[in-house]
C-alpha cells in the first residue's frame, strides 16, 4: 500500500505485514514544544538489489539537500533538484513535493514554506520537511522525511549571508537498505556525523528512561 504516496488505510485495503517486504511509516505528533513529521522506510528481510539502490538514491537526495549551502533569500524551488539528482541519474523520480513548512499547533503542512514554485524564499528560522521518495506501482514505496531548520551557514564570504539546513529529526536510517558503494565520501561523513548526533541526544534519554533494549538497538543502528 505504500506504493501510493498518499495512501489512507481502510478495512477493504488493509493487509498483513510480512518480513519479506518494505514497510514505510509516516509518523508524527503535536507536542507542547513542537511538531514532528518523520518518515522512515525499512525492510526486515532480504531486499532486492533494485530496492536497495532505489532506497540509497532517495537517501542520497535527502543528504545532498540537507547539507547544501546556498545564498540567503534563495527560493526553495531553486535548490529542490538536489533532492532528485541521484534518482534522475538513473531515470527515476517521484511525483510529490520535496518538502513543506512545519507548523506548531497549526497545520503539519504549513504554508508558505517549501520547495515548490509558489513558496516563499528560504530564511533562517524556518522549519521545513525534506522528503524525497520513490514509488513502484503495486510493489513498494520509499520515502525518507526529516524536519530541518534553516540556519546561517559559516562561510568565508563577507559580502552575502549563506544558509544551510540543520536536521532536527533524530531517527536512524535502515542500514539493511543502504548500498554504501553508491555513497560519496562526503555523504558517508555526513551520515556518520548525523549518527553521532543521534547517539549524543537520544542515547542518554533512553538510558534515563531505563529503555535498555531500545538503547541497544540505537547503538547498533548508529554504528559508523
């Protein structure tokens, strides 16, 4: 059912999960200190080579956009293609937006921030999702969605402010679906730095709540 990007469950279409297929879960909630919207795709069995490649290329797009440095007042549509490039390289694509503004006690999809042609230019302090994907009709769906804060980038330019993204969603990606041979050294360094942040922020909280099984899973899932 995840092959449909905007699928909604019903009694007629619901089906039993199995370990032999991909599972996409789009999750989030409204909290006193913010709103979350995080999507992860996992495979509990043995993914096909194409599933691994498609997943890895979606991850590459997520990373490439997340680590991008760009001039202040740049429109989201100007940088949106960075999330699609790894898919475009092999003739793949996805048919939905690359991201949307995140509201707090408002709409999870908050206008007017995002990466479409009618969205406002990106400025420091905005929250947006970054969520490339790939969907094969009737087979499986892949989406990797993080919430990112637009922040000022540290550059040597004294003439113009530059921006980048700080990903605030701290959830590991599925190692079972990553083909490391496709990743560049820069993408691997980004991934390892991200995993270090997850360990530093989430690990102590799991320990505080005495969630040892979850803590062990986190350590295993964030190995370099």
